[in-house]
DNA sequence: GAAATATGTCGTAAATATACGACATAATAT
DNA sequence: ATATTATGTCGTATATTTACGACATATTTC
């Protein structure tokens, strides 16, 4: 009965954690950066740019696609991936809200600790 | 020889992924929000606020502490945790840079796909 | 139609993460 | 000194992630 107490948290917390998890591997960060750098939507030869096997890259792509952060359209033989910039903007706002909340309080300084 | 190809990515990508990973579980998001909500730095009775055992919460706290996102000072019997707001601000900027980069290109719209 | 090409899916091995009970430790209280 | 309290650490069971080779599928190209 171990594991998966995730449902006990708020939907907001779960949502933030889900997106954070999508960014929690350098390969997925790199994929998003790569897609952003290309004006045209590049197909799965993304794999050629990364130090990972094609299969593994495909797996990472599916994870990003599952959250709808990226989209893929079949174009003949190749698949054309692109960023869902609308969603990414929403996610950015979500993170910003979280960080503003977290950095609002003075709390403890950089080197010293707190004084409770 | 499987696993851990992480070193092959840039330090920037690894750093972003590391922080994202720290936020990749709702419990850790909740912990940060809880610390932010309290003016005083609350000790480990954070566990009482979360639907998890004390041990598990302690584990999550250690993960956040390992990245220096939170700090803990021993105050007699209790440990006084607090947010490292300075670092959180830096992390916020880092995420903002990433998201701005990712949302800069027009790419594909919300419902339609890309046109390569 | 057959060969080549681009992808996705499946199976699987190894590494990590999650969750918690049982102990160990240290400090306060009695 | 002893009991109580607050924490951390260890061990361990289970779930998930990461990584990749082997196949299956679909689409061009010849």
C-alpha cells in the first residue's frame, strides 16, 4: 500500500509538480530549447542533436506530448514537433505566481539562518 | 551501463532540471508554500500539516535542503526551517529566462498544429 | 511490389524516487 | 537520572524513471 499519496494534495500543487516533473530531466529541457531555437518545427531528428538513442528521445517526446507542452503532426514520413507556446505561457505564469509567493516573505538571508 | 547520461548535457540544462526535479512532487511544493505562508520559520511539525508520515516529510525536507532552497537551524529541541528567498529569486529568473526563450517563437497555435 | 526511411511501441534491465516503520540521538522537562 | 519530545538516519518494499535494442507500422521511392 506504499506510494502514490499524490492525490491528497491540492490540484494546484499537483499541476505545478506535474509540469516541474516534465522539466526535471536535462534531455527534456534540451528538447524544448531545441524546438524553440528552430523556426521550423523539426521532426524526430531531434535525436541526432542529443546524446541519447532515438528510442529514448522518443520516450521523452511522448512525456512532453502527454502534458501537451509540445505537439506532433505527422507529415508524410516525418513527424513535425513544435512547442505549444500558449500553454507554455500559462505555465510560466503559474511558476511566476509560485515563486513570487515563495519570495515575498523576508525569511532568512543568504548566509545567516532564521530567527524563530 | 544503462542510465545517467545526464553529464552529457550543459550545466545550464542540468541546473534547471535539478531545480525542476525539486519541485516535481506536490509534497515539496506544499512545503515551500507552507514555509512561505508562515512569518515565523516553522519546525518539522510541517509534517502535521501534510498527509504524509513524519519520516517521509523529513526526506522531502532533506531534498530541498540539499539544493539549498531551504535552510534549517537547530533551535534547542526543534529545527527551524526557512526559505532561502535569495536563491529562490535566482531560480525564478532562471525559469523566466527559459520560458521566455521557449515562448518567443510563434510556433504552432493552441489548437492547430505546425506547418513545416 | 520491394527496399529504404522515419517513427512509435514493447520488453526489459538498472537506477531513482516514494513511503514508512524501527532505531539512534540530542535536548528539555520532571 | 529518567522520561519525554523533536529530529534525523537506516533499512526496505514498491513504484517510477531512464535507457536502449528488437519489432511493428506506415510512407516514400525505385
